[in-house]
């Protein structure tokens, strides 16, 4: 018999915090989700491209094995919570600067056991008729998914609430309270909420919260730019990634482009890059004239020096748990389950390093 059910507070309603809350709630945990934004995915999650894949990883890397586990977890999620991926589009087409490089990419992932296929340019042109110049070859990654990260986070939260979780938005956490070396609660404005376990899934905000306790979690940030373009009609059928462009189309026909970002002056600001990218898109794709840039948002992705996420209790404070890392959208269902197993069952995973 369970004599004491711990009160768990999850800080951050991005994709990781939402997935963790969902997994805790469906197992009957007493969990409260907090976020300073007005709704789930108000931060970096809402500025994510939403490409679920392993094709962008490198076989043999530790992160590649982790991504494969994460993709398998999406299959479990599809069965358990089908509405979470109901609007996702399947499949991506990738090509490199030369045909030889594209063939090497296909061979690399085929030998790793992935479901990829090398397509001739004539097939690519048939599948994507708006491509102005189809590559000689492209790699078709069949099991990739393109989904809306904000919609996924929202589904996690809605389902968690239905299972008994509590949520509180528009509440900035001022500090994590401790007593005798263990978590006692959190301070939100003038209110202190009691907690036995605090899960910090606030992305780069982890630095501020853990830093208030004198803990350096070594979380850094990697800025990425998400560009959105209004479009009224279907233009592409898959995620397309070539040497000049990485683009997908959402269910409402919005075109989304992902780019790395370095802030180095107004001439390379987000909107300027967005307009230049539209010129590239028009060169690569036969676009309707009315396609226009609607937003250019930078998201600071939380990363660690080795490229791997971190998951687990911090040794400095009993009951303080950290979940962070990139790519959060790919890893979220897996991290959500692993976190619930560790907190509720004491079962520690070997897949993801512990924070220090």
C-alpha cells in the first residue's frame, strides 16, 4: 500500500514539461504543471520545426541510438494517444549538393537498418511537381513525421488534466524553496506552493532556477530561426531538405522553414533572413504569388556540450529533477515516460546522462 503520494510540480509547459506531466498524470500521480506563459508551448517549443526523424543523425553516435528509441516511442504514443499525432504528415525527401553525397546518405542509413529509399529524380518530380529542378536523386525517409509541436504539447496537457493533473499558467516561478537539503516547494509571486519533487523542464530557464540554489547545470543555448509563410493552397507533400532549403507545409497550408541563426546585425535579422529565404523558395519551388512571410521567430534551444540531453535528480538537492536537451520534440514522449518511471518507480534509465 502506498502511504504517501508525493506532490510533484513540473516547471515549464514546453514539449518536455507537457510530456512529463502527461506521463505522470496517467499513472495517477499528484502533479501540478506551471508555466509563465499563457498556454502550453509559449516558448521555444512554439518555435520548433516539428520534424520527427533519425535521418539527420549519424549512425554510430550515442545520440543516434537515443533518437531511434525516441522514434519507437512515437509508435507507442500513436496507439495510446492517437489525437497527439492525428495531423502529422509522413515522409521526408533529402538530397545533398551532389548525387554521390546523396547516395552515400542513403547507404549510410540503409546499413543502419532505417527504412530509407533512394529515389530517382523522375520520381521526385512526380511526387513534388512544384519543384522547379528536381535533384538527380533524393533519399526518401518513409517513417519521418512532420507535426505541430504546440498542438502536441497542448494534447499532452489536455489529457493530463483529464487524468487529474492541475495546471497553472501566467505564473513565473521566482525560486525553488528547500529545507535541510531537500525540496520544500516553489515560490510564485507572493505564493509558496508545497512540493516533494520539483521537475525543472524550463529549457534555458533551468540556469536561473538552479542557479538560485548555487547549482550550475551547464545548460547552454543554440538559437534557431523558424519562418512562417502564408499560403492558401498545397504546395509540397513531404518535408523537403536540400542544400538551400529545409521546408514543410502545415495542415493549414502554412509553409515553415527552419534555419540556424546567429545574431550579427540588422542586415541579418530574422525578418531580413525571412525575406531572403522567400526568394530562395521562389527559385526552388513554383509558389503562388501571394505567398508572404508572416513571422520570423528565434527559439533558444537548450543544449549541452556533448549534444546529449540530461535527465534525472540533481545530487545537490533531494527531490530536484532536471529534464532538458535538444531535440526536445523528437525526445519528448520518451523523456516523458522515462521521467515518470524514475520518479514513481525509482527506475533509472541508462539512455540519457544524469545532470551534475
